[in-house]
C-alpha cells in the first residue's frame, strides 16, 4: 500500500469528493484508510452507567485507497506515487515532479 499514516490526501470519488484531510489510520489488509473529517458516520452509543444518557457520536469510517490521491507538499496538487531505490533504501516519489514524498 502506497499511502501511509499521516499523509495528506484528497478524495477523488464518492460523496466526499474534493475534501482534503490527513490519514488517521491505514488498514493495509483491507486496502482501506481512515481520513480525518471525511466519510463521517453516526454511531448510537448506549449509556455506560445507570442514570447516564445515551448519545450519538460521529466517527470517521474507512475509504478504499483507490478513491484517494496523495497531495504533493510543494505544489499542493494530487499526484500518483512511485518508488525508487536510493542507497539500498526504497523511497516514495511523486510521479508528477519526481520529488521525494
């Protein structure tokens, strides 16, 4: 999976198309990520103690990685990701500019 935790991404498909956010969580086994402020779902929570009220909590749900693109830090535009081996280490590069991500 080419997108990692704490990357800045833009959503390119779905109901939240055009929104930008930071990756909170990556789920590589499912090819999904959780983006901050996108794909918000409402969760009904039961009261934990007697006398306490139940509540509705909004939590971000996961998005498939094919629906997002990483934002290049210099230009601020979406780009695809490639890999390159430098000094025996694999690094991620931008397909648009060739710069390291």
